[in-house]
């Protein structure tokens, strides 16, 4: 329904309004300058038949100190290379349809591609308020020490949680539960519903797996966390 592409001069920003003046103003007044200066890159969504921007996010390389995140996140480093998901916003017209999760998935996938080429261990977000912080927390991000509005996720966890060839995550914003749609090599699919705590436990289990995620790893992790195999009836 929407195209995701780097912000360019031909994009129409005039009608974008996410309801937060600082986010709306940054897209209209600062995003192009940040692109030219090389300080941040902005990705936008537009309808297939229009250049009108209806959603955006911006990312930038950053680093975070070990003292903020602890040893497990730091992986033995005192300063950890990371990517900052600096801004993420939807136009008012898209609210209430689950597009926030889709936009976050888009951002995390782009960050993963950047990390594959240039390195990076963590994804960092700075939430505007507690409500936004809760949104990221439900999607597997963890607050850093002494700052509940700054949250982080390991890149390996992002690969496990958000999207692989075997698994797709579909959170329900109303209940806080998530449906995980699993694909087996034979083409069959199964769906399991998990709580936020189960989702985080599953992500931690999968992020510890060495190498690419395989069907056997995924099924074993689900059995360990949930106590059952979704591909086995009963």
C-alpha cells in the first residue's frame, strides 16, 4: 500500500502532521539538512500513486557506554557501536490501523542491513514519553539504567524478534499480546499467541543461538519457552 524510500527533494512534506509539533517540524524543516550534512538519514512512506509523505523515521550511527546497558548488552566492550532510531512518526490519517508496528519493522530491517555492512551491536531509541516508551518495550526494547525513556535492543535480538524467513511477529496493540506466525520448510504455517514476557523470553533464547536461525532452533526455543510445539496438534 505504501512505498518506503529515502527522503528526496521531490517528496511533498507540506501536509504531514503527526500531532507532535517537534516531529512534524523536524521532518519539514530539518530532515533535508540532516541528510545533506550526513548526520541522519530519513526514510519516508508515500502512497503508491503520490509523493505525499504519510510516515517517516530517521536513523543515525551512535555509540553507548557500557555503564548504561550492563555487561550482557555490552558484550565485553566499554563503548558499544549502535544505531539510533532518532524519530518515528505517522501522519494522523494512519493512526489506529497498526501501521506504527509496520513502520518500526521497516526501520529495524533497514538498521539491520546497515549493521550487516558497517557493524553495530545495538539499536537505541529515545522515547518522547512513557506511552511511547511502552510501545517500544512491548516490541522487545529494554530501558537503560536510570533512564526509562531511552531503550535498547541487541541487533541479534532484533533479527530474532522482528522478522526472519521462518517467523513474523504481529502484535495486538489493544491487548498487549502478539501473534507469531511460523513457517515450516514444508510450507505449512502455525500461529502462537504470546504475552510480552513470553515474547522477550523467546527473543533472548533465539538471540543466543549461533549462526542463522533454523527451523529446528526456532521450534526448540518455542518448546522451551511455551512448553509446546505449535506444529504438533494437541
